[in-house]
C-alpha cells in the first residue's frame, strides 16, 4: 500500500508541475522534478485535506522549512526576519 501511495503522490506532483512549475512557497521556478513536492497549504495535521484546492507544488527544501505552519504563520515569520 505504501508504494501505491508514493506513486499516486508522484502523479499528483507531476500534474501540478505541468500546471505551474513555480514553488507555491518561495515563488521561484522549480527546474528539476526531483526537487518538487506536494505542499498542503493547510497541513493535514492542522485539519487540511488532500483536496486539489489545498495542495500546491513546492521545492522540497521550502516544504521542509514550512513544516506544519499555516499560511499566516509563514508570513509573520518572514515579516519578523526583516524587522
């Protein structure tokens, strides 16, 4: 079952990349498919879903940095870094 899930995730990621090859977190272009991951805008652990409206493509590094933060929490962190 685990392998099927990973294959399904890769297919979804490839579809998202075809729609937009821009990281939803940093805004930079994703140039290599192996760098791309699926980001849940509202993390599953925070009540988000696997709905197409709640996923975006993101660099693996950006997604790891985001962790399970909500969009507002990311903005606050960026604003505090520039203060």
